[in-house]
């Protein structure tokens, strides 16, 4: 399920997968703001299958982008990001929970 988030600091919007945004502070991918400046403003209709319709535009489709986002937002260390990227390039599933 997708959620549209809005950053009130830089006034840009972005999409996140709802399950990935639960329980973590969401950072704006454009300016890095978090907390009261960033909020979910709308969600996906559960009856729509946007994941298959959006293909490569689906957030989280590219594991390399996900690793970079997690590192830039301080959710994982650079060392863990490097290990994850190596795993992706070797065709393995990265373990970003260490």
C-alpha cells in the first residue's frame, strides 16, 4: 500500500510503501527534514494493485535506491550499506537488519 507524504519544509511530495514507514521517523528525500515537517497526507485504495501497474516506478523496486535512502536518512551505517550493495551486486538478498 502506498502513502503520499508531504514535506512542509521544502513543500515537496513523495511516495512511500506504508509498511516500510511504520515505526520509523520518515525523512524527506529532498531536504532531509523529519518530525513535524513531514506527514502522510493520503493513502492508496486497498482495492487497487498499483505495484503491478507501476513496475519500476514502484517505491522499493530498486534495492540499491532503498539502501541509499536508508543510509542517507541515518537508518543504517555506511558499513552496512556497503555490505548490502555487495550482496545486491552478487545477486543475493541484502540483510539490512544487523
